[in-house]
C-alpha cells in the first residue's frame, strides 16, 4: 500500500487511470488492469465472501515491504510435488490476489475526490510560500542596515556596563563562597568543644547561604558536605545524649536539648533518650555481672561475653553474689537517678519557659507558643510514661539476677543483707514511679520461702540440740534486760522510736522528710555497703558474775533472818506504784515474814528467769522478724515458723518436766478425774492440772511438728516423706539433769528455770503481737489470733502439771495414811488433843518449806510459782485427809469431832507457814466431815450434788453412818444412788 501511495505522489495530478499505466512491470502484477478493474467492479461479488478470502491470507504477507513472497512460497513446497495440489494451491492464491486487488481498487475509487482536493490545496500553499520568501529577503536587508547604524554603537556600551555589574556581584559571591569553605574547620572545633547548639546554628546558616549560591557547581558540593556535617553532628549529638543515662550533667544536657530544639527534633530526642536508657540498663547490668564472673572464673577459656545475661547470672559464685548485687543496684541507681534528674531539668525548664512566655506574651508568636506547648506536653507525658518502663526493666534485670543463684545455703546475715538491698531497691521503685514492685516481691518471696524453709529446718534441729544439752541453769541477765537491747531487735526499736539515739537524730529526721532521690541527688549512693555497723552491736545484757554490782543485788543470797537486808520500801504495808508513798500504819514483823515466804527470793533483783536456749530462741525470733520486716509478702510463712519455735520449746518443757514417770498414788486423784489416769501422755489431768486447751495444744504440736517415727517407712508415700521433712524428733532431757532427788525437791530449780523461761518467752511473744499483727496479711490473721489464744496463753498453764509432780513427791502422803489408819475414831469422849498424824504432816510441810528455801538460794522462786507449789501440796494433803477419813471403819460423833479438831489444828499451823488465802480445798475436807451428821434425805441429795468425791469415799461415808442415824434400808437406797452416779463413768 505504501508503494501505491508513493507512486501516486510521484504522478502528480494525473488521473488514477494514467497513474496505473505508469506502474513498473514488477508492480503491475499486483495492480489489475483497467479491464480487470472493470471486470472486478462489474462482476457481482459477495462482500462477506471477499472479506473471508482476505482474512484467510496469512499474516506473514502483511509483515513488511522487504518480504520475499516468491522465496517464502518456494520454501513451503513439500518434498514430493503433486501437480494437482500445486494447481489447487495456485488457484487459491489467485483468488486471494483477486480479492485483494478488488479491495484496493474499491479503496482507490472511494478516496479519489479527496485526493484531487488535497492536491489543489498543496498547489495554493506552494504559491504562498514563494511570496513569503520574497518578504523575508526584504526584512533581512533592512535588519542589516539597523545593526550597522544602531546596535553595534549604542547598545554595545550598555552590554559592557551590564557585564561589569555582573562581575561585581560575582566577586561578592566568590568571597562568600570562600567564607563558607572555611566554616568546615570551625564546625570541627565547635564539635570538639561540645558546643552542639553553636555548631548546628552555624551549619544551618551556612546551608541557608549555600542555597542562595546553589547555581555554582562548587557550592552544590559544599551544600552536600554541609548536609553530611549536619548528619555527623546529629550522630555525635545522639552519642552525647546517651552519656546522660549514666552521669547526668546539667550543662551538658542543656546544650544537647538546645541543639535538638534547633534541629526541630525535640520529640525525636525524647524517643532516642528512652531507647538509650533501656540500652544503658541492659549494658550496665551485663557489664557488672560479666566483670564479677570473669574475675571469679580466673584464666578459664570460657567466652562469657557471648552468653545471655540470664545464663551469665548463673555463673555468679556465692562469695561474689552480695558484692555483685550491691554494685548492680548502685549502677542501676545511677541510671534511675539520671532519669530523675532529667525529669527535674524538664520541670524547671518548663516553668522558666512558661514564666518567660507569660511575661512577654503578645499576638505575634501564637503559633510558635502553641508548638512549644505541644512539645512540652509530649515530653512530659513521654517522661512520665518512661518511669514505669524503666523501672520494669530494672525489676526484670534484678529478678533474673536474684533467681540465678540458689540462696538457701547463705548465711543468715548475708541473706538479710540481700533482703535489705532488695527492700531498699523496692523503696527506690516506690519513690521512682509509685510501683509496688510486684516482680521483685514475687522473686524475692520465692527465694525467701526457699531459704527460710532450709534455714528454719536447720534452726529447729539446732534448737533440739540446745534443748537436749540444756542443763536448765539460770542465765544471768541484768534486771533491766529487754529484748530490744538485743542486736536482732534493733530494727524494731528504730522503727518504733526514731529518736532513740540523739546523736543520729539529724540523719533520721532528714531521711524521714526527704526521699532517697532528694538525699542522694548531689552525690552518694543508697546501696553503699555500710562497714560501720559495729557501733550498733548489742549491748551487754549479761550481769557481771551473774549479778549486777548495785547494792540491791549484793545481798541477793542473804538469809531472811534479819530485816537489815530488806529494802525500806518492802517493809511498808504496800507502796503506791504511782506515788511511791506508804500508808501511815506500819506493818508487823509477822506480816513481813509472811510476805518473805511468798516470794522466796524477794530481796534478789527480779531479773528475768531464762536460759541460754531461751535467749537463743528470742534471737531467732528477732532474726525471723528482721526478715519479715524487710519482706512482708512472706510474713505468714515467717510467723508460722516463729510459732513452731515456740511450739517446740513448749512441747520440750512439757516433755521434760510435765510428764510423771513414777506411779501416782490412787489416793491423790479425785473421783471425777481418775478415769483419765490411764492416758499416760496427759497423766496429770487430776485436780484440774491440765486444761482441755493445754491438752489440745500439746496434741496439735505433737501431730503437726513432732516426728514420732524412729525411721522412715520405705513403703511410705512421697507426701508422707515430705510431711516428715517438716517435723522434728521429740527432744530428750539431758542426763545431767536429775529430777529424782528429794534434796533438790525433785529438780525444782531446773523446773522453775524451764517453766518460767517458757513463761518469759510467752511474755515476749505477747509483747511482739502488735508488730506481728501489723504485718500479717488480713486473710491470715485468724491463724495469729488462734496461735496467741490457744498456744501462747497456755504457757503459764504448764506450771500446774510441772509443779504438781514436785508437790506429789515432796510430802509423804502414804505415810500419813498409815498414821491415820492407826487412829481410833469410835471414841466416846470429846478429845482436846489432836492426833499425831497432824504433827507429822506439819513437819513434812516445814521440811518442804526448808528445802524450798534451799532451792531459792540457787534460783529465785517467783510468787506465782511458790503459790502453785503450796496450793498443790495443800490440795494433795487435804485429799489425803479425806482419803484417810474414808478408810475409817467405825466412827462415833466424838470421832467426827476429833476429825474436825485435827483439821483445824492443821489449818492453824499451816496458815503460819503460808500466806495463801483461802486455804485450797478447805471446804472439800470440812464438807466431807460434816456429811456424817446428815439425815437420810439430806445425804441422798448431798451425794448427788457432790460428785467430786470418789465412789469409795461416798460408800464408806454411808457405811460408817449405818447404825448411828441411818438404817439398812436407807443404806441400800444411798448405795443405789452412789451406783447411779458412778455408772456413767464406767
């Protein structure tokens, strides 16, 4: 088609028919002749069929003009030629050629008018161009005349002047460029001087100037260099910002903040700052721990630097654990202090800036003020939010360190130091961001419970060893002894009364009003290991040679034969404790002697009665409370273990001195308690000696704490083995303690020391109750209340069974029964002389009193102890009297009167030996004697009401009365009533 168009252009305005005649021979085979045109035009054809023939032509024929059709068709010939196929294929090609030729002819005839019209327009355009050429020739000639006459003369001068001005401007630019190139040196100097704001200001000014001359190629390079310098300044600025995290410097941080403000990156600076603080915490703890690990490892080849922090913490040795922890906390304190001072700087800076803005406020800088306010609020919120994040990082790092080592084998003081450091760290967290430090509390609680179980188990074993080697000798302490004097309780004294040591009052006052950050803001560290603790060691609580050197104790062991050694205030009837005044009426010597008998060493100073083991338990309690005070989350566990110390001490005193291993005369037990005699564990339940509360407490202690098994059962369950681990074997009394000698009143001195030391220990627990209650979790307070109400308060109740054994053995009650059996009670006359057994019994009491005095020379016998001893002896004597009267076979009214005479004689003499009033069980004897005179009906009612007497005693009473005023029928009725009373017991 392109060939056809080019051919038509070359033919000019000739008609298409003429143009067709001029085609070359090669092209003529493609273009139909006139006859063919006519035939094609005239021959009726189907357009759709013609189009299908054209569409069937292969695409390769339309590819390009250089396509060789003949070669293409020859190459397509099959290897074996068939004439018929070739003719068919030729006819097909002719049909395609004819279709194409007809299509071309149709298109040419269709476009012929447009072609003629376009040819006419081209001819007209050619004429116009010839005219324009003439006009241009004339114009050029006139311009040449103007150039020669005007431009080269007048405008040349103006061009030279303009060139001069441009050169002057260029000179100024060159001088500015020279200055810009020299600023690089000045920027380096300013960076070395850490004048970041000045460097950034200069760099920004240079960039502004460079943008003015950016059309110079040298300036474009300089501008790129300034941009690199600015980026370098930002990098150095970031490094300078990271230095703030460990050692905050106000001037340094002020410069850094000014620099970031000039860059317009205040918010970015805050984000970077928090990243640096997080990184500083990680790097700090890693370097501290790594230093100790490498120091302890020596020249080993282990590459500790490649270990994770968690794995690194497991390589800390026990010896280096505490110094490393202290250094770790000191390093973390520096980081937190830097953050605190950073916040402080921003608060002061914001206040100063707000004051300046308010003083010069006008309407011109509203946008700038709003932007600064937005930045300040962003910084403030970012810093406040960062508090908890940083503290959380600190907690996690310290937690990992704490749990990396097993502390169960640490010494107590070392572990207390660890707790103290962590407690101080939690105080820092409280002041830093108001955190309760749950992560630290939980981790130290785990370590504390683990440590404390091991520690407590060891202490219980030690306590058992102490008790088994204890000879129950009096530990001499000063009369002013108080547990707060012990070093273990110093923490309580300081917390209770900050003004205990006046010399240290200023420091305590400061610490009470200032936070740790305020105290150590300008120097120092709250985690410095204190080496000057020796000043606060426990004071000397032991008396010299066992007693203090004051005048009151010089006569501690003097006899009571004279009044010269009795203090004046003791000679008074009584002394008003508040005023110290005595009444006008003086007291008789007899009263004084009676008072002396009540407390067998009244003249001796009333120093506490305790043993070395008691002091050891008290010190243990102090140590337990120290741990509990430092770490309140384990308060319940600590108090539970403290209660076990008291339980074990109580159980030991009961086991050693409260059990009676010798047969008890049946006559000494009353009827209502005799059936309990078979229980050997609590055999002293007669006479109301052991209360149900005490028996319950001892049972509970034995079940929960005492390991009664000799060896572990191999077939036992794991749970049983674990339970046995928590138990302690029952202690055994030292063979040096003799409780069978009558001269020592069956070990009364040791019994007094043991029992009263237990009472003293209970008093100390009572004193500590408010402190324990204050730290006890609310949910566990019922345990503490139960411990005090059911265990601590029962300590004094142990006196009765312990001293009852002495009272039961000190006086020969069986001998008295034999003497009473020899008395004839069916006398016919009223006697005026009492029987011999009364004198024998009184002699026994006098001998008991003498031996009691002997014992009091060794150990002070407190008034409650002497009262209980006398009460037991008197009760046992009175019950022996009733038992003796119940053994009488025959008795007259005069015999009953003789019984009353004997008893009154006994009471009269007894009242001179003791000041106990009223005499115990006095009515018990008198009621039994007087029951002899009751009538049948009255006696039946009396028998039902008085169940404190034994069946034998009641039966004997009825039998003795038979024949005097009771007949056999009445006797049978009364015996049946006695049998009804006794039946429930069986």
